[in-house]
C-alpha cells in the first residue's frame, strides 16, 4: 500500500476502512492491483480526521465521478484560503442552483488542504431548521468539542470546559451560553441577569471569540452549507462573526442556492462564487465515466445533453436511470441506446428520480417516502420505528436504496444513520406524496421521535411541532410549538419565538372549540402580542389580539386582559389616537394591579409614564416611572430599571429643565446598560444619556453617545430609540452649525419613523426641524412646508411650543417680510411652554425671539430676550447653552 500511495497521502484497504470508519474521512479509489494479492482490492485514500462526516464524505467513499469544469472555482477557494492564512480573513459564498456541485467543490477544497495544519469545521442547514435556532452553529460546536448525540450532560459539560480552557476563554461568562445551545439541562443561562437581547448578544460574542481564539492557534476554516435554509439566529451569528475576521486567520465558506442574498456581500473581503453549468463536453465525460466507456454514440450523447442541461447531478441520475431501465447497450465499442426502446424515457429530473424509485421493492419505497418526511438525514432506529418494518424487510429495503445510490449509510450498529444523496431526491419524493400520505407519515415520525427521546424531548420540540402540524395532530403541535417558543426566548431570539408562537396559534385554532381551547387560544395570542411589543411591532401586536378581545371580555378571563389592553393601547399610540391610548393603558394597569400581574403592571406604567410626559403631566409621569422602578427592583430586573431610568431622564426630566437630575439618572442607565451587556438596552441608555448631554449643552459627548446609540439600536432592531437618537443627533449637528450632517440625520429619523409605521406628532417636529436645517444650509423650503399643517396635526402638548418656535426661526430665515408672523409664532411658543412647564424649550423660545428682534432692528429687546434665555438655561443646569448664548450676547452688545 505504501508503494501505491502518492507522496504525502495514506491509502488503506477495506478492512482498515471499516475499522476506522467515522474517525476519518475517506475517498474511494476503486479496485487497485496490490503486490502480493491475486485479485485487485478496494482502496481508500485518507482525507482527514473527523468526528462528523457529511453526506458527501459517504458519497466519496463509494467513489466519485471526475471533477469537471470546476478547476477555476477550486483555485479561487484556494487563493482565498492562502490570503486567510496570512491574516487577511476571507468569506466566500458558493452559489448555484440545486445539483450543480456546490458540495463537491467544498469536498475537493477540503481534500486539497487535507495535509495542512488547520482547523476545519462544518455545519449544515436543513429545510426544517429555519425555525431551529443556531442549528448549523450547533453542528460546529459538537464537532469542536467532540460531543456525540445522546451523551450525558455531565460529559458534555466536561468537554466544553476543557475546550474553553484550551482556548483560554473565561468559562464563567461563556459556559452557560454554550451549554444552552448544546441542550444541557441547568445550563445556568437563566441565572444570568440579562434580557433576551443580551443573551443573544452573549451567544454571538462567545461564538466569535471561540473562532478567533482558535484561529490564533492555527488557521480556521468554517464551512456552512445551504444558507438558503439558515435560521435567523445563525444568520445573525454569522454576520457578527464576519465583522470580526478581517485581520484574523479565518476563512468562512458558505454554499447556497441563488435565491439567498446575504446582506453582508458588499464587504471587500467577502466574495461571491457562482458555479455555472457544465459544457456539453464535460457532461459527456461524466456520462462516459459512469458507463465505464470512452465512447458514447451521438444519439445517446445528444439525449444526455438535452435532458441534463449541464447539471452534474442530473447527468448522474439520468445515466443511472437509463442503466436501471436497461435501455443502454454496447455495440462496436460504443455505448448507445438499445435499438428497440419502446418506453417513454424520463424527461425531467423529477421524472428521472420517480422512474428510479418506481422499480424499487415496496419496502424500499416505504423507507424512502418515510425518510423524505423526516429530513435529509435519518437514523436507523427512527426509520425502523416509523415504518414498522421487520428487521429483515428493513434491511432489504435499505440495501436496495443504497445499491441504487439514492441514500448513503453512515456509521454502524446503533449509531447508523442514512442520508439522501441529494436534497433534490428528498424533495421530489416528498412532493410525489398525496396530502393524506404526508399527514400519516408525519404522525408516525412524530410518535416515533417521542418514544425514542423521552428523556430529551425538549431538544426535539421544534421538530415535533413541525411533524404534528403537518400530520394534523394539532393538540400535540400546539404543545410543542409553545415549548419551542419558550426555548427561543431563553436564547433571546424574538423572531424565532414569534414564528413558533404563530404555529401554536394556528394549531389551536384547528381544534374543536371548547372553553379550554378558547382559553389556550387567548393565552397564545396574548403571548404572541407580547413578543411583538418587545420588538416595537405594535401593528402586529394588535393584529395578534384583535380576534380575541370580545371573547376574553365575555369569558371574563382577567388573567389575559391586561396584556390585550396593552397591545391595543400601543396600536393607538402609533395611530396618534391618544384618547384610546390612555383608555386602554389605564384599563391594563387597573386590571394588572387587581390580578397581581406585575409584568403588565410594569409595561402599563412605563407606557403611561411616556405618554403623560408628552401630555406635559410630568409629575404623574414621574409617579408612573417610580412604580416601574420599584417593580424592577422587586424582581431584580436590571434591564427593566435601566429602561425606566433612561426614559424618565429623557421624557420627564429634561424638558422641564431638571437637566442635572436627567444627566445623573441617564448616566446610571448607561452603567446598568453596560452591565446588562446587550445592544438593545445599551442603545436605549446611550440614547438617553446622549440627549441629557445635548440638553446640558455638552455637544461633543452628546454626539459620541448618540452615534453609538444609533449603531447599537440598528444592531438590535430597536427602531424607536434609534429614531430618537437620530433626531437628537441631528439637533446636535444643527446647533453646532454642521448643517449637512443635521439634514442627513433629520432625514434618517423621518425615514425610521416611516419604517415603523408611525405617523404621530413627533413626525411634524422632525419635519419642521429638517426645513430649518435646509434653509440654514442655503437651501429653500420644500413645497410641503405649511406651518398651519404642522400646528394642526401635532397632538402632543410637549411639542406645541417648540414647533411654533421652529416655525418662527424658519420665517425669519425665509424673508424679513415675515417678521410679524414670526413674532406671533414665537409669542405663541412662549405662551405654550410657560403653560406646559417645558422650561428647557422656553429657553430656546427666548433665544429665537432675540433673533426675531435683532432682524427687526430692536437691539435692546434682542439683548433682553437673550438674557432671559441665558437665565432660564442657567436655572435648568444647561451650562453649555449658557456659554453658547453668552457669546452671542457679547456680539449683540
């Protein structure tokens, strides 16, 4: 064998291959003449060590067709690999239609670097795993820590701790996240004082640090296949990692179908590699290899080219179909179609696969149909239980499928699993089933999984929810979907929780109506609404509860009414109907207080405090916020108290001129937000403290905090606070005379508000501020500038004065002829802000009035009004504004 092997390679016989299967990856080389052996024997080349073989590894062990038309793509991958080895991190997305050879290209790349000292880990997305958080990431973690399915929790914990120690990573911070992903009970993640967003960020940070730490030991190649089926959580984790690899020895390789469009593809170190169809010559070369001939008659060659259209998988399946049908013969050294072909030959890949299956024994048909309902990979024990086949019947059916190369076997004994050779085979088989057949198969598979995994059922709740939904067993589907939603929330993945909660609602509403089912529907829809509110998706929150409002009231189901009223109230806030908003919030608070619903009591008071601030009922607002603070402290909820402090400082304290208090409290929010650690909480805290800095007149730190807030809120999907930060950053730029930058961020804030579907009164303050910035930059007002519209459409008392004041500022910039109108507007602003106790705004009013008087030519009154503005700002603790206007006062004198 040593003499046969090429330099730097290792060849083994069948006996060694069987003994070491699962520990190494092999490539079958066919039968070879070996010195001392009478007959040629099967020879395998060792590719690499492995704790997890892919479907393609199993295919390789049976022998592969020659690699055709992919040398350029392989060279591209190798070039990216060499750049990554030099510390220039790279990412390559291999894209093509199904069957074009993405997995083969990845396999050849791995084979090409098999002798290099690198880490190489692979994960795979599956069609059903789009609702299973971190599915391909968990594949990678299991491979890295060498965790086998079914290992006891204690063994998994020990392996993870050893792995972290080898990377010098702090286990106290990272261990709970990893154990949670690996489904270890009592992972410790629930004991962490952080919200769902913080958990998600912690997981993403942990995964990235692991990859980067490992890559500093030796180069890291991380490959994830079939991104078009990737779950949202994995997508976010990949995006997080991509931001951190440019200076690391990391190569990320992804495969996907054309419909997947990554949102990070514009980065200079991210490359898109499109795998094209084979040429006619290359297709015929593969066909010749499969027929074990060097010559194919023209008629057969034309048929291959016409039917397979340059798709490698189609070529392979078409040739096997013709072989199985017995319509190919050898004549005069050429392979050709048999002279008397009377049947219709398959004309599409669907027909090809169907034709190949039709000639199989019944046991094989049952197995492959059942397997198509399970997924791309299925275990021996699951297929046996789900099909109900006797051992001999099952063995015969599996043998027929393996001989036909429709599935491959991996492992031996109790650990045996089977893999569809290609996803298209699975898809075609499943699509051929009637609805009733699909439902029956899914029921059997679901029941079988329940029996096989009694002790670890939570790990399979996503899969079970899918099977029982497809199997029309809706009671079971609802139960497992509810468990899946809870599990998603433990990892901080709102989007997955929403998807599972929708499945739960759908399943419950398919059941016969009873009082118990009605209550479960109310429960499920109210929880779904709470998930939407957590993402500020208020329109969808209302849609979630619309159909249960009357029913809940009629049943006097008080447990859920507070949550329903909150969802309705948040909708009317978006729609600017303050009367209904206050009505629903008060109902939610009253009921929550009576029923001891502390969570909804917190939310009710938080929303009410914000709304009362906009109505200039500041003392009542502060009372509401203080209730929230007390509830947060009772529940040891750091995130809750952070949000309350940030919101109270901005809405209830800054506008009334208690700037020092706002500055201190928002600073506390920043410290708490840093401790919470998630972008969602930090983004809000940074936005609130940035506003406090702006109100104080500390423009430079205001700019820093608000810029960081925008970045953090964008990452966490927190549109409300992002909009708030964009607006006050625009104001910061405006008052420091950076007009172009201010125009950009006013535009951004208006755009963000539009994205949220919010058209309430803040919009008009944003728009009138944008008009002023455009004028100050030398532009002209837009046709949309109509002062009376801004006045009429504004519903918030808080903004009455500042909108008038801004209109006055615009009018004097437009033309001195508008001085009378400007003076009337600023006088209305002063009256409104005195009435509403919005002291900080009042200072701005007098500063604008000073400018009106200056342009009017009344310098004594201009100085008097500016001195009044300075006095107000000094009382507010707005030291930077005092300094700014004192300089302007000097110029006036």
